[in-house]
C-alpha cells in the first residue's frame, strides 16, 4: 500500500489551548472519563475546533456514563445486608458516580446525552457558544467559511 500524504488541517480553536498542557484530555481521570459535564464538554470543544468541518458542523453532547447503569447509582446505604448476609436491594459497586464522556452530533442518542452548548438563538454565535464576527478575516468562523466555499 502506498503512503498517502494527508494535509494537516488548520487548527481553529481558542488560543487558550495553544499550550498543550492545557488540552482538556489532561483532565481525564484514570478510567478515561471526565469528572463533570463541563470538563467533558471542553474536551469535545477542543476536538471539534481542530478542523473547519467539525468547527462549522459539530454539536457537542455529554453523558454521565455511570448514570446509564441504574444499578450502580443506588445510594451507598443500599450496601446493607440482611441477617443472612444477602444484599438488600441493588448494592452500589463503586463510589465514583461521575464519569462523563463526550460525543458529537448525538441528537438521537437518548435522553442521557445533554447538549453542551445549547443555542440561544442569538446571531453570530457558533455551535460552542462563542461569539464571532463574520467579517473578521482573522476569526475562525470567517477562515473556515472561506475554506469550505473555496
């Protein structure tokens, strides 16, 4: 198989992520999840703003994946056992009840996935809640629109 040259896509994301030590992936816990919705959404935004296609079309969603396993969300006191040592109800298997994961364009993924940056209906706001000036030649929105319409 021949080697294929893949052009590098322009990074269009916020300048705050110019230093790789600030990349949201660094916020991941050992299990690969994020501690809260805000961190998961920030990681999605970072990933989506790495290319113009995603920047212009992606919508970020996040879900607490622990909540998807309802038996794991039982209160801690449900670990009680009866006189024969049989658990009363569904025993909680871990203390970590916040394992947030992100995805893009999950409109039909179910109610557990929450839109990270809901639309306000305001003009000049991108899919990540950031305002942009469509006439700013140095702005990410204008650069990307020029690139995709070229």
